[in-house]
C-alpha cells in the first residue's frame, strides 16, 4: 500500500508541476508582448497579409514562405496556423505572438515526459521543465511571428516519440514521422528529421514490421503532400531540384578550405545551444558547460544521438543558418540534467549553485533583452512593434490628426508592405483613417490597396527610414537625395536605428 500511495503521490506531483510550469512559462513569454516587444518587419507583414487572405477571402494557398535558398519553400501549414491566429486576434500581431507563445510553452509536456522516462524520476523531469520555462532562447522563439518558431514544439515531440519507438511501441514511430513532417512544414531543412528515422532504427536495433513501415511511408507522404501538390500544380519540380543543388555552400569544388576552420564553426554553433539556453550572458561559461555535458554523457547514446541530430545540416554549410540548432534545447536540457545529477551525487552544494546560476543568468537575459523583441533571431533588431506603433502615433499627432502623407525607405527596397499593414491595422483602427503614400509604385506588392497612392507629398508629410542594415549604401544615399528633391527636412525622431523624419513639401512642388 505504501508503494501504491507513493506512486500516486508522484503522479499527482508530476501533473501539478506540469500544469504550473506550462502556466509559468506562458506568462514569462508574454510578459513583454503587451508592451509591443514583438519583432515585425517585412517577413512578418508579408505572412500577415497572406494569413488574412486565407482567413478573410478564403484564398487557399499551396506554397509556404520562401526559404533563403532560391527554388525552395517552407511548408504551407504555417500560413494556415497563423491565419487562424490572426482571425482570432482581429489582425493584431501581438495576439498572434501570444498564441505562438502558448504553443512554445506546451513543449514542456513532451520534454518532461521524455525526461521522466529517461531518468526514471519525477523530480528530474520537473527540473527539466523549469530549465525550459526560463530558457532565454526558448522565450525568444516563443513570441517570434515566423515559420520556424512552432518547430520547437514539434521537434521535442519528435524526440519523445523516437524514445517510445525505441521502447517497442510502434505508434511511437508514427508519432515521430508525423512530428518530423510537421517540423518540415515549419522549417524546410528539418526534412533531415525524416531521414534520421531509419538511421535511428539501425543504431538502436529496433525491429519493425513491414506493416509499420508501410504506415510510416503513408504518413510521410501525407505530411509532405503540400510540397508535392505545389510542385505539380505550379510546375516547380525543376526549381526545387535546383534549390537542393544550391543548399551546399560548396557549389564550386574547392579543396582549399581548412578542416579546422569548418570544425571550429561547428563547435561555435554547438556552443550556442548551451549559451543561449543556460548561460546567455556569458559565452565562455556556456561553451564550457556544453563540453562538460558532453564529457558526462559518455555512454548515453540516446541523448547523444539527439544532441548531434542536426549534424547533417552542417555537412551542407548549415553553420551559417541562424536556426540550425532549432529544437536542440530538448536534448541540451536532458544532457544538463544528466550533468547536474552526476554532480549532485558527489557535491550537492555545487549542483545547487549550478542550477541557481542558470536560473539567474536566464532571468537577467530575459529582462534585459526581451523588451527589444527577438534580438537573436532577426535583423534588424529595431523593427519592433513598440517602436513602430509609437512612430505611427507621432505621425498622427504631428499632423494634428488631419490628412498626411508618408514615404518609406525600406528593406527590401521600395516595398511598403510593413507600413501598409501597420497603418491599415493599427492606425486606421485607432484614428479612423490612413495616410497617403507617395513613394515608389506598389503595384503587385502586398498592401498595395491599403494606402492611397498620390503623386506628390501633402502639406503634412513624413519619411520613415528603416534601419539600413542590408540596404546598399549607394541606394540608401540615392533614396535620401530623391526625397530631398521633393521635401525639406524639418526635424527627425530616432527610435534607435528606426527614424521618423518630419518634412514639408518644397515650394516648387506646390505650384
């Protein structure tokens, strides 16, 4: 009876801890969102328009957001997910960020179940859930309105289902396949997760029936069917194959790059996993912690397989991809728990100090950086809703809430999509009207109908200058000169590198 009572107590403790940690993680992730701590630039506004086309116009899509590799696209499922969120939030990106943050918080469920199974301990699973809840990197991904963000959850589910499959549960294989294809929908290069499944089977000597293989292939085809349908409908198979050929950075044979140089890049990216999740304010400690985890794991083949699962990306030049480590927070936490457990057995005080250091380091990084948006994931950093909405408020204020016009200097060049979305959603809802736009013609671009196009600036007029990271200096200068030929600068307000210039039309423009 005592054993049964103890087991029931542990089950209750696990469930209560799970709910409390998910709630805590969610509140921590949305704490700054209400203040506008959400990065929002062209990619986000483009996706917002597509989502609204799906939600409001029932304009169904087959192709997802473009990847950085010409010819390749992410899955379309992300568009339908945020279409629902934009519909619920009445086009407010902050509501979308909150709902994405909730999905991120749910990662605690597969992580704690996996940790509980591997460590045979409820207490260590609770610690794993706490590590994820306060992870700086995880909080950055949480409110990020971009297609890779939900993959944090699906990759964690993938690792959990692989573990179930390893233990002889065939449905774990199906779960892993579905999780892998969902991850591929969110971030195309995560297709490697599908390819790792047969390798996992071989390495861990898992017996599989032919029927299970057949069902797995069916679920795989179902999960990637949107890619296949789009390729047939739009006749893009050639561009897709070309895109695969462009994935590798070694398109031209060159034997001069040094192995040590490439290996060092991989080590640095590996260290980032432990830096961003456990020691975000000190890179050296984060990197050393990563090596200590590796040293402690030794024969923990399952965790090691998870931790190095993204190695195929680096074979094809993935060291340059910001999101190459996406989802590896789960095996990193497993490894950290194993290291902490090893220290606990000999030096309890040292283990406690380590846990408190990780908690404090992450909290400091969250409080310091999260009000500025998703700074480790986006460029430029200053395109954040809090500053953009403040800028928009100022344009109405300085115009005495009367008609005014704007021009914009943007990245991409001559693309007013971001400001068209913000004015049509925020400006119009708050002030009842939108400004005119007298910049480059927006025909064929998203948001073209949201701001009326005019040939000349109105009496009250502004130039909005986005941070020119990525804009060639000569184009930047030419655009400023072109604006100076139409209007005179009166004053400007800087929101860090985001600039609002208050201008007036030149006299010859009014004749």
